[in-house]
């Protein structure tokens, strides 16, 4: 069993959560969002993703056979999740920033400090994290 210890995962001056946008999906791609309310009578279930939707931390994304997806993180990082994969969005922290109409690929510097923990439980994940100046 692997353990990930992130004692400094959140920063005291962080006032926001990072985010993930589902940029594209091919085939069967599902998301599972756990219930955060222990009093809820609803049982959480997997559902098909919606291209363009924002997915919160704590969610699990799975792909089926001959399926894949592309995710855009709020810090400009792009990911490609291959077939038969399972990815848990463990933590997404980012200091708040003002949005612009600029495309993520055009960023020359970081929009704000961030920390991301992605737990790949099965399959393959390609991450494109560009080196940006502060």
C-alpha cells in the first residue's frame, strides 16, 4: 500500500480551490463524486461526464475500453487520461485570481500559486505542465 503524506498541502493564505475542466472525452468516461454529507440519504453513483463541466476535488474519473479524456486544470496544466484508467482528484488548491479571456496555452507566467495531487489508480496519464515564471 502506498501512502502520500502532504502535510503542507494547503497554504494558509490560499482562499480558493483549484479546478478541473473536462476539455474533451472519447468513448465511455464517467465521474464519481462522493457524498460530502454523512446525513444524506442519497447514495452517490457514477455518471457520464459532460464536456466543459468543472469537476471538483475528491471526484474519481474512469475511462472504459477505447476511451480517453483531456482535462484542463485551473493552473494551466493539461492532462490526457488513457483507456481503462482510474484517476482520483485528491487535492486541488490554488490561490484566488482574476480570470481573463486568455487561453491556457498562451500563459507566460503563473496566474497564482497552486498545489495539485492526482492519484492514478489504473491506466496511464500524460501530463503537460509548462514551466512558467512566477
